[in-house]
């Protein structure tokens, strides 16, 4: 079972929720937590490398993500978190060492609907690793850097984002429910592999990297982010079918929380990270709102979701 009954209920869309919850107490499922799809793209890699290597890599990553137990909770099959990883290989740094980008996407089912709301839609441009065909992809929480940094970096990056996904999912069902997973992500950052060409784990590697995302999600000064996540999903999106007006009010509350944090601490990485993939969702919801609600959303979102500011102004007028 998941850590809270509320978390379990949140994923049930049947009228017989209570029966299923009771069954979960009686029958503890052992299914893994995520249903990850992995796509390794290698069009930019020259003909000197046998492309079978990348097919094997893709299959190995699918097994690594989907067959490993990432939590101590048990998930029913229909509770698995839907996510995808697109590993776009761009160059060969040296024999068996590849550099590329990783697109991470995950979604959360909304109560009493077939709709999946985006949890994460992020591109990490600093992925470098060593991989030899049939080399096992291993991850040891007590020895994250492994024996060879470039090989260990592959599993560390995927384990890091898996914990971020789990943290966001748990946060969306219960207040501060994701804390244990954000802590695990932070442990990976602190014990990450180090070496030539490895980047993304240090504060000086840039302002939008793994270090800063984990820092923002762990820093008690930014705790309002977690309140906003819970309010947006559990108090807002999950209530849309029941009462759309109330749901919009709660989603507005969550955006107001983020605006408060943004006013106090501008340029936090977690702010654009939260909004990636959500602009269309927010616009659809508030198109049905009052003019006052629309104006308030435009005012807030154009401040904190600058990338999509023109879209809010155009589509909500």
C-alpha cells in the first residue's frame, strides 16, 4: 500500500473505491511503482558505432526502471506512475562514452476522469555516460558513484529523476508526502559521480540543473512549493468533476502561493519547472471562469510563467 489511504484513494476512479481500499489492506501488492517508457534516439551518432548497442541500452534501461523497487510501499498495477524518458544521443565523446540530453515526462491521473495531468516535463542537457553493450545498469544507494564514474553516471541520473517523479506524485496526494524521495534525490546529488565531462550535479554547473532542482525541493525556505503542489492537484484538479468553480478557486490559490514565493525569491529553478506543460491545462480551466478569475490568472502567470505569458494574454482574453 502507499504511505497514506488518501494517496491510494486518489488513484481509484471506480465507484467502489472503499472496496478496493479494503482489498489493499487485505492483499498487499508487490508491483513496482512506475511504468516507464524509454526511447533511445541515436540518429546523430555516426556509422562507426553498431546501432544494436543502443537497442540493448534501451531495453536495459526499461528493465532498470520498471523492475526495481523504488519505495517500501506496494502499488496496485493500475496505480503505477506513467512516465517516459527520451535519451537523445548527440555525440561520441570517446569510445563507448556518449553525450546527449534526457527528456523526462510524467503524468498523474485526475480523480473521476481519464485525464492525465502533467507532473514533470523537463529536458536535462547534461547527460554523459559510458556504456558497453550488455553492461549491467546498476545502482547502489550506498555507493552511488560506483567504481567507474562515467558508467555510474547513467544509473545515477535515471535514479535521480525517478525519485523526483515519485516525490512529485506523493506530494500531489498528501501534504509533504514527497519529502522522502526529494531527500533521496538530494543524497544522489551529494554522492554523485565526479569526473571529466560529468556535469549537472554541482551548483556551479549552471542555474537550471539537478543540483538546484533538488536544493529547491529540499530547502525549507521554499516549503510553499509543496503546499502549492498538493493544493493544485488534490484540492484543485481532483475536484474539477465534483465542483469546477471550487476547483478553480483552489488552483488559483496554488498559483497565488507560487507567486508569493516568486516575489520573495525570484529566479528559483522550481518555478519554471512546475509550470512546464501546465499552461494549456490552466488556460482550459480558466476559459470557463469569470473575467475576474481570468484577469487574476493572467496577472499571476505572466509574472511567474514568463515563457508562456503571451499565451495567457491571448487565450484568456
